[in-house]
C-alpha cells in the first residue's frame, strides 16, 4: 500500500457545519423574538449575519452586538434565550451518516487517520467529542496548536512530526484554498468532498486547485483512494 | 390580602444548584481523565475546587488553570472533554419537583411572583429559561442589572420600581446574609428554605438573621405565607 495516512477536514467534511450554524442562528433568533425582541425573524437573522461578519465567528458576544445594531436596550432575558437556543442546537451535532462506518472501515484497511483542521483547538476538539468519533483518529492537528494557518507549511510540519513522506498522505476536505491547494503544494494527494456547505459551489480553475479526486461524500473515499493508488503507481 | 409580592432566590431555592455544580464538575473531571489527563479523579476534583476558589466561579478558563496547577501541558482534547461534559450537565438543570406547581398555585391565589437574584444577569436568565419556569414570573431582578449586590438597598430599589410597600412583600431564599438579613433590613418579610446546598447548615444567631418562617422546601410556602399574614394582622 502506497498511501498510509488520511487527513480529514472537520467542517462540511465530517459534519454539515454550515447547515448546523444556520440552524443554530435561526433557532437563536426565533427564541429571542419569542422572548420579546421586536422584529421580523428573517430581518433579525440578516442583521445577525452582518454582526457575525463584522465581529468574526469566534467572537463571544454576537447577541449583545445584535441588540446594539437594532438599537434595543441590552436585555439579559433576550440574550440568554438566544444563547440557550444556539447552544442547544450546536451541542446536538451529528456526523454525516456515512462518516463513522467509513472511518471504521478505513482503519480496518490499515490506514492511519488524522484530523487536519483550521481554527480554535478546543472548539474543534469539542466537535469531535460531541460527534463521538474522536477515538477513530490517531491524532488531531489544529492550526492554532501547529502555530500557522492551514498552509503548505502546516502540512509540512505535520508530515515531519509523523515521519511520513508527502506521497504517503491524502488530504480530504471541502475547501479549494485550505484543503486542496495547500496540501497539494506540500506534495500531498487531495480528495475534495462536494457535499453541502458554503464552499461546494467554488470552482477549481487553476491546475493547483484541482484535487486528485472529487467525491460526493466521505462514503466514496475508499474508491477514491484506490484510484489515487492506481494513478500513483503509474 | 396583606401580602402581594413574593421574591424568589434562584440557587438552592428553585433548583439544587450546589448539587448540579458538583455533578457538572465531577463529570468534567471524569471526562478529562478519560481523555488522557493523568490523575486520580478525587484528587483532580480537589485541585479543581481550589482553582474555582482562586479564580471565582464565573471565570471562563478553569480547566486551563487546572492543567497549569497540575503542571500538565495545555491539551485542547482534555479541555474540550471537560467543557463538553460540564455543559452537558449544566444544561440539564431541573427545578426542585414541587417548584412549578407551587408557582402556578401562588399565581392562582393572586400573588405577583418575582425573581430577586445575585449574579450575572444572562447566566441567571439562562437557568430560568432552561428550567422552563421563566413565564411564571412577573419580572426578574438580578443584582448585575440593579447595580448593587443583594443588599437592603437592592430590595429598596426593587420595591420602589414595583410601587410596593415593604410590608406587602416576602423574600424566599436559602442564604442568611443575602436573602434573610438584607431583605429584613429593607422591611420585607422573609422565608428561609433549608432544603439542600452550601448554606443549609448556616445558623441564624442574631435577631436580624432570623427569618419569619423556615421551610423545608418551596412546596411549604403557601402555609408559611398564611402564617406571616396571620402574624402581620396582629
């Protein structure tokens, strides 16, 4: 077997993060309106998206800023209603249905499985723990702890740490820039998952943006790995 | 009816907060040990209590400091395991069993019900929302928003806001200092609940610390109110 290690992105690869984020935010808006926030839910949701864009998605006080933007006096009841509905949704995340059995199968086949993710390490770990799949990975690498964003250098550092050659590894993810282009520049094979989420419609134009395989979901990964191994033997 | 308004404390009065806090922390410790933290759970729990005492219970990064105290390198997996177990417990809080029906009954009898609580407004609202009892209160007053701790002045401000005489109100809570002594100094009747929690063993010594009634749980409140009304007519 030429390929030894498979790196997985988390968001919109192992679980529908875009969908859950939207649901969590809509549930939060509905709960805030129910708790007394004056406004049409669709408009409030639009304002919330602007706030998230302005403050960044990891900012802790989106709902406080939302009320400021709507010129509503800070109201602990409304904010608490939003936070509680948001977290109730966010804490019930599930992986895409084919993910757990595929990970188990790939381990049986002898592959080492890793997470290679961008973001806050505790938040990314929290997702793996809540989905109940963290034990299926041999190790987890998050940009915050590696010390750089998901760049070619990020992958080079991980390969060195794992004493792997680039040609022994595959990166699986949904983003052209972070998952495909960065891994490709580090010499790693790439599989792009186009299932659902913000980045599914992005088109790979330049050669360095084109993944070795494109799949509809992680359930098709075994087939993709075979294709890559065939190609790499030539 | 002489009495018009009943003020309720939240923690260890409407729900067993001490018990939930202990359970949440123990679950967090067990999850961290399961996630790889080296240590005997009982000892780790002891260290965590020291950290909470040092940093205050509203501090956001107890588990980070816990690892520092244990001289363990920061590990996102261990911290995420702790946070996730902690929140899973904390978000499943339930009121004491007799609380919802008692609140409904007291409303039927014509009393206005209020929360008078010390702490962070969003956190206290979050508890009321999660327990599903917030609609049973006519209003909620939290020290953070009133602008002072639960002192005689805190109660005086609320009475003024509600246009109530002190003799028309009763404060129900577990703490001698915050719930009994402060309310009594403001001229409000007091009922102390000795059910469970950190403050049940505190002994009222001086006259100003002694509540008009002491009850075993909120289910006995109706009887206590009748006794107070009889006494106040004399």
